[in-house]
C-alpha cells in the first residue's frame, strides 16, 4: 500500500518504511508525527481525495533535523557594468521514516500533527493578540490629513507680468 502526501508545498509518494527529507517541521528527533494532508491512497482499492482523503493519515518518526546541499546562485551582469554576485543558502530539512499508513481513524490516533517550523497554531495566536474590542481609542480624535506631495523636484511655475 502507498500514499501520496503533501507537506511543505511538495507531494511525496510513500510506503511504510520509506525515509524522507521534507521541509523543516516543528518536531524533535525521536518524536512521532502524523501527516494529515493525504491526496491519494493506493493499493488494492485506490482512493483519490477531493482534495484530501477524509480521515486518512501517514504516521512517521522524526530521525533528525539536517541541512540540505548548498544552493549557489551566481549572477553575472555583462557589457558595460561587469559586476557579479554570489548568493547561496542551505535549506533546513527534517529526516523522517514512515512507520504506518492509516486508511481511517486518523482523528482518534492522538499523534501530534506535522506542522512546519514557521507555522503557529491558531490558539497560540489568539493568546498573544488582544481582541480589537479591548484596544483603547480616544473619542473625538481628529483625523490626520494626508501628507502633501513632495514638490522639491517639480519645475517652478513661471509667472509672466503684464506690461502696461
């Protein structure tokens, strides 16, 4: 049996026991995580989601947090300017081993969902941000006028005098 899952903006076809390098996830080594965005389940009776298969999941064990190969972007401008620039980075990745593919019962498994390292849960955002009703506003506060356009770079207006 295989599954097609989506994480980090990419799709992966996995089987039980596969090792994957996915975009960095918010999990430590040794933790068990669960991918809930399953696009397709294959095997004897394939199931295709619209867009996701309901109540299906892939469980995996986090092996390590690693860095990918160095990606180098070399830009050379020719002709009269003759400048060059080198930029590069190493992508942060999470190494996971697929342990189990669940056809159903993903909601009741109790395993932590796989979230990207930059994503934050909605409950954490609600705890930090105060509701708009609690913000203090001053009554009868005059509205500010928009700033005047910058007229420094405009040509001065020439005024002709009428000769009598």
